[in-house]
């Protein structure tokens, strides 16, 4: 038993990100209180450097740490999505932190740690690594949700998220234990090596393990019936954190689902398909139908994120590599448009937080046409209307599903996107069509938020019009070499 | 297979585990509940010893008995109101909860029995031939093949530490 | 042709929209005139196109093709034939007219014209697209500005009407999306090129054809609107501002029938034959139902709106008759009637909505009963209204007659009984149109309208081209018939493969 070879170049992005978090903590400790905003600038700069590192490793196809850590195109693409999401969140947070007088150093450090956890999950080729990555991500998020300590809603959000999250974690550990019991390894790559185990003896055992894993991941993904926490947690958490929560963990959960259920359980995906099918349908309907009756925009976006989790699950009911590629693209589009919607929300809520009623958008389109237009773009993109990114994402996903003959599922999904149009458009109605006597109050455009908003707008349009120019649709799901 | 004596010991331990677990969730005095939790966790450590997993038994005692349970007892004792008060351990959803717990038990038992009844059982050998002691083997593994999760756990602890500080410190510190 | 004519026609309005964004909200005059100019360019280009078009062949012309999304084999591909050229011309004309007719808008002017130009982009694109993906994108792009135009500048129940319109249309188009995907996967190699798919048409399985045809039909029928799917139309029409009603009736409804003729017919020959009776039945139901409901209307705009349901029924009846005669010649009378009706209904109903708007701007009411004897007060307006009412009821010499006549001749060839029922529709149309003219313009003058002013020069300028074309097509339909003949023959041959 020798110490395993470690490919330090391949894991450079992770090293940078982990170092970045530590650096931020260090700076925060030594900077005077009123200068700690500097950590925000360190954060975005570091994220960009790490993105370059990922880009440098583009095309690397290797496994390191005794095969536990897989650096391949799949994980690189996902890491770029995480990095993009976190970058936008850091841009969004700059003003928010100043307005609400939050601890900048700890805030950014936790965001970056959470990002680190996600990157671990994306590259994990072993269930143990995935589990620890998941915990790093989650623990940081539990704290971030309660970051506004003086706000009872934020406390509630944090506690709820923590308790339920810990519960879900229990399921994941138990699931890993069962899977290990059934196949004798935690390695995703070896899991279905026929030499390693005799499947006939322990199939049921394995399925129980898989089911438990799925419960835990469904919680992180906010899928039915483990979605109850989402609206409360989203509503109570600081808005910038809500934005982060709604994109990052979902993407990480999808990455693991893909690795575990499409790669490791690959032979059994047809048996698992009905389960994903019903999960997907129930999640879509739950999210969309409840979203209709929401009056608080954060809760509406929470239910919309549940609905989107339902769309994403279509890929697993389909279970092909093509479907997984499409869902990764879907994640990219979802990250851009969803964060965009949250950016506008951040501008609109301004300092007087707490009232995030949809009516608070009244007249926004008239007084601030750019914000109104951007929000409209994000909403119609979330609803999946061309030529926006949301449409391209749905199109590729549905295409992959139809290719596998999942026509009823696609029809249901399509009906659901129709339902979703109704509540997304309600915001548009409020912004543009209700004539008010009072003008919308002036808002400030903090420079960084503005940059992020422009990035999101451009991303939503460009990904919608030229989807394949920026995204490879033929990603292998696991590094082939050792 | 276990020997006669070991088998007897197992049944005793298992009995103690289950009885104490039932007490944990049914006693009205929360302090007594916590004490029975200690007993329950101890017995689980005993099961681990029987299975030749000395390291796991040690960890079980150190972390669960020594750490978690003791912390709980501390918390109960420090909140004086709770030490002697009687609390209801049940709520209106107990029937539903029992149903879920019971069906989970059924599934797990079913999985185990189904696997056992198949000829050959697990693909793994039932008792791996261990030439060195388990702590030694685990230690080696943690520093070779499992070095990545091992290192990652330290990051996880750091994050938890930061989180605890953020949430617990006074405003303005 | 060296210049990309169709691209220019589609994207000039988009350029106009971008241009408007740089103007200030207060520069109302510049906004109005520049948007008129930007919509005038496609009109000029469409004249050029009419001049260049070679009507002797059914080949696609002005073809443009560029690779767009290679992995899906999606191309940016445009082209026009005898079916789309009249529609493109109609779109360009009505867009320009509507923009000029909207000069009276004073509320949020910049946004209004920006949305209007975007709408024109979508409409032009639908009629020129030869790639399914592109077609679908344009089809949906059009929805958003329409939604805003109704929702911001509409009448009292504008928000309800806008959302209803949006959801109805989207409901249809998502079925189209599923249908597109189904076709995509049943071709080898996978393609979304409409022309390629048409070539493969007969090779699709029968069940597939029926299913996809039904999916497409839901999308197109909602747009037309065919009888059970029509309920969005009166709401949208009544609440929409005048110019938007013109576009809705003049262009958007035609997209449905255009889609059926362009896509369902040649691509799914078995499905089309399978459902042709349904088309005829729904057409006749539409004709009679629309006319009956129109008779009961008290609101002038609602009357015109329901008359659209009736008139689009003729299109359906016309298109349901297609066969290759014993002499090997394609029978295109019914289809010609359909396309004629699409064109002339665009002119006539467009003009009727404009005229309703003219009156509403002055009187602030659309109650038919509230008027009376207006002819003495505003004779020019009265004669224009009567002219278009006559055109609408199919007076010989005007374009409506040609189309209805062709539809009936075509219809009798296959469905004599149904066509016989449909003829009743003509009588009913005459009934409500004449009653409207009589109640509004003849009889006792209502002194309440003493201060009513005559139609002004700008309004006449918007209506005159429509009147001239209505008359021209009615008297000498040959050029238009020639324009579409080769293409329609080709379509009939393709359906009967």
C-alpha cells in the first residue's frame, strides 16, 4: 500500500479555491472592520483565477487520489457552472453586505467554502468523497442562511435548513452503507465491475441503498416530497444567499445523481426510470401549482425552483448520456436566468427588506425600463419561451427525452411550463401593466451588481440563440483513464 | 459464525440496546432519557466488539458516549428548567411516524433477509482475513487510498468551526 | 439575387427597435416617424420581392441558408414561394399601416413602437422560415410583444385578455414543439429542415402522422381560431388597441392557416387525408357559429371580431378539398379560395378594425345602437365603412367575393352538403353587416353626435391602400391567382402522394 499519486496540476482549481477561502479568513482577521469589504474583491478575483485554472485543465481526463477524484470534461463543465454562479453571487453580495452590515470576511469565506464543496461533489468518483463534499457545501449554507442573526426569519430559515438537511444527510450515509454492503466498494467506477461482486445476491440490498441515496439527494435538489423546506428557507435567508442556494446545491446534486445513477447504476437505469418518472412529474406539478398562489416573490421563486428540479429529473427518467448532457446545459441556463431574477429582486428590495411582495414591483417597468426589461427577460426565460436560454435548455432536455420515447413525460413537462407562464407573467403584469399614481422609488445601481446583471442578460440571450457555441454536448460522464 | 458464548452475549447486548432505545423515546424525564441514550450507545459499541471491529467500538465510545451523549446531558443539566420537568415525547403525528418507521424497518429487514437467504449471501467474504489489527488497517487506509476524504474532513471541520463562531459571537465583536 | 432580401425584411424592424431604444421617451415625433420609416423599408422590399418573384415555378426563391446549431442540424434557412409571398406582402403592408395608424398613441410611446417593430420581426420570420426550429422561435417571439401591446395599451380588461391570449397560444405552440421533436427523431439523419421533412413525408408511419398532425393542428387551430379554440379571440380583439387588432386579425390569424398549408399538408399527407373531413366540418361550424354570434353582438368591435371566426371558417372549408383529378391535374380551386380568403380577409378586416378605431377615438363608444343616421354627418367615413362591409359580405367585384366563390366551387367538388350549409353563412353575414350599416349610418340622426368630425387625412391614408387592393383583387384577381397557382398545385400533389 503506497501513498497514492496526486496530480497537483489537475486539482489546481480546487487548491486555489480552498486557499482562497483561507486567505479571505486571514485578511478578514487582520483588516480593520471598515476595510473588510476588500475580501469581496479578493473573492471574485480568486474565482476568476480558479476559472482559468479549470480552463487550463480543459480536456484533462484523469483520476487521481487512488481513483477517488475524477478530473474530466463533465466535472470541468460543472465546475465552471459553479464558478460562474458563485462569481455572480459575489458580485450581487457586495452591496447587500454593505446595506445590511454583515460580516464580509466570514460571508465570502463561507460562500467560497461552499463552492469548494460543490467542486468536490462534481469531481467525486467515490461515494465517500461525494459525501464529505456535500457536507462542506451544506454546513456552509446552513450558516449562510442564518447570516442575518438579528432577523428571526433568517434564524428560522437556518435552523429549518440545518435540521432537515442533517436528516437528509443521515439517509445519504445509510444509503452509502447499504451500497457498500451490496457491492463491496464505494468507488463509483468500480461499482458495476462484474468481477467485483455478484449482483444477483444483493440486488434488493443495492436498491435499498440507491433509494436512500436518492432521498438524500432529492432533499438537496428540492424535489417532491422533500421540498417542504424550500419556501421557508428561501424566504428567510438573506436574498443573495437564497440566490446562491437556488442554483449551486441543485447543480451539485444533479452532478452526483448523474454520476451515481447514470454511471454507477447504469445497468439498472431502466428499472429506476419509473421512480424518477413519478418523482419528476410530482415535483413539476407541486412546484408549479403552488407557485400560482404565492404573493411573495421569494416564495414564488422557491416554488419555481422546485418546478425546475422536476424538469431536471426528466433527464434521469430518460437516463441516457445525452439527457445528462442536456441537464448540465439546463443547469447552466438555470444558473444564469435564476440568478438574474434574484439580482433584480436585490435591487428592488433595496434596504427595506422583508417585504418581498410581488406588488412591490408595481411600476418598475415604467420607472426603470432596463430593470423591468431584464426581469421580463429572466422570467420568460424561466418560463421557457424562445429565443431565451430557458427555451434552449428545455428544448435539449425534451429532445433527449423524446429520443428515448418519453413522450408522455415531455407532454406533461410542456403542460407544466405552460402553467408556469401564468405566475411568471403575473410579475410582468405588475411591472408594466398596472397603472399606478405613485412612481416607483428611485433605485441605485451598485456597480458590481450592474456588471452581474449585464452578464446575466447577455448570458440569457446568447445561450438561447447560440446554445451549442458555448457548450459541448458530448461530454463523457466519467474519466476513462486511471 | 459466532461461537456459542459470543452468540449469547450478542442476544444480551441486543436486548439491552433495544430496551434502552425504547426508554430513550418513551421516558418523560428528559434527563433519564439522555442517560439511557448513553447505555444504548454503549451497547452498540459492544456489538461492534463482537464483530471484531475494535476500532469502531472505540470510536463509538469516544465520540458518541464520550462526546455526543455527554454534551446532551450537559445541555439538559444547564437548562435547569428541563432537568426535572416532565415532557411529552409524543405529538399528534405519532401514528404516522410509527408507520414510516415501521415500514422502513420492514424494508431494511427484508433487504437483509432476502440477501441472506440467497445461496452464497454477499459477494464479500463474511469475515475478511485480517492480519493486522483494525486500527492499524484503517490508519493505513486513511493515509493512503482514503487520504482525500481524510483531508477534506479537516476542511469540513474548519467550516463548521467558522460557522459556529459566526452564529454564536455577539454583535459588534 | 445578391442581397438577402428576406433577412433584410425580417431584421430591419429589429434594427428599428434597437434604434428606438436610444431615443428619449419625450421625442415622440422622432419615435413615430422613425418607426414608420423602419416599417416602410420592409414594405418597399416586399414590392421588390413581388417584382422579382418568378410565379411559373413552385421552387422556393430568395433562399438563404446558414448553419446555426450544427449539433441539432438546425439551419438559419429562409425562403419564399407562392404561399408565403402574398403573406409577407400583407404583413409588411399591414405593419406599416398599423404603425401609421398608431400615431395617436400618446401613452408610453417609445415602448409601444418598440414592441410593434419586434412584433413585425416575429411575423415576417414565421412566413419566411424554412427551418422548424427557426419557425418555432419566430412563432413564439411574436407572442411576447403582442402580450405587452394588449396588456399595456389595451382596454379595461386588458390584463385578462393579454394573459388569455398568451396562454392559449402558448398552449398550442408547445404541442407543436412536441410534434417537431417527434418528427425530428423519426428522420434519419435527424433534420429540422422543413423542405427535407416534406420530402420524407410519406415515409412517416401512419400513427405518427396522425399524432403529429393532431399536435400541429392544436397549435394552428388556436391561432386561426377554429371553432372550439376561438374563445381567446373576442377578448383579445376587443381589449387590444386598434392597430393591434388590425395585426391580430390581418396577420396573426393567417399564421394558423399558413402553418397548416405550409407544414401539415405537404409534410403529413396521410394525416391530412385522414383529417380532411374534420377540417371541412370545423370550417362550416366556424362559418355558421361565427356568423350567428356576430348577429347577436351589440359592440361594433366584437361584431368584427366574431366575423373573423366566421371568415376564417371559409379558409378551412377551402383547404379541406384537395385531390388530383383524373386528368392528372391537381385540383386547386379550394386551396386558392383559402389563400385568397387569407389575403382578402387581412385587407378587409384590417380596414374594418381601423374604421372601428377611427370612430371609437371620436365617440368613445362602440355600441351599435348608440349611433344612427351618421351618414349625413360623416359621409366619407360612412361610405368607407359600407364599402368594407360589402366587401366582407362578399359583394361581387370586391376581393371577398372571389375567395368565397372559389371556396364554394372547391367545396362542392367534394362536400356538397357541407358546402350547402356553409352558403347559409353568406346570408347570415349579409344580415349582420347590413344591419350594422343600417343602424349606424341610416335612419334617424342621433343629435348626440352633433360634434362628430369627419375621418382625417392620415386615417384615410391608412385605409386607402386597403380599399384599393380590395377593389383590385376583386376586379382582376389573376395576378394573385397566378402568383400562388404553381405552389398550390405542388402542395396538392404532395398531399396526394
